[in-house]
């Protein structure tokens, strides 16, 4: 697999993403459903944004590795949140995870009116190998 990022500007580097990611010679692609703070028994968290973000990251990582992929090969990450204002102070948690896995991914963040049950943040990814 070959991966190339396209960044006509530099400002996105502070925000831990790339403007575009081109991937060639892909063996396979994994399209992940949004992962949120839902425990193994299917119970949605009613905890704060920080706790929910941490659990969503853990769940996404578990899904990707269970499928035989590596988190470092995420090429697209969509972030859905019920409150960007509430999420923003905890964004460094996501940035540290991105840095740890050396991700180079395109990102879209959307504030939505609501998510399933009591959820506040959901992470949707596409990974390749």
C-alpha cells in the first residue's frame, strides 16, 4: 500500500489531520461504523464527554485490531459530537492517540443534534491495508 497526504497549507498540522489522503495499491479496506461509549454488553454510557471520548477511542481501536488492521492505517476519521464546545477541551486526548499511532488521516467533525441514547461523541473510521 502507498499512502500520500496532500496539504496545501500548514495550519491543519496543529489540528492533527491532513486535507486529503491518497491511497494506492490497497489490499483491502475496512469501513467502520461509528464507535461510541458503549460497553461490551451494549449499554450506552451516561458519563461525561471525556470518559465517552476515551471509551469511543478504545472501542474503535478494538474494532480495527480485531479485524486484522492497524490503527496507523486509518485514512479517514469522522467525528460526530453533540457539543463541540464540550468536546474541544478534551481534543488533546484524541490528538495524543493520533500521534501515538502516527495517523495521517482526513477528518470531518460535525456537531449533531443528538446521538443514540445518552451518547455524546462517535468516531467513524476507514482503514486500509
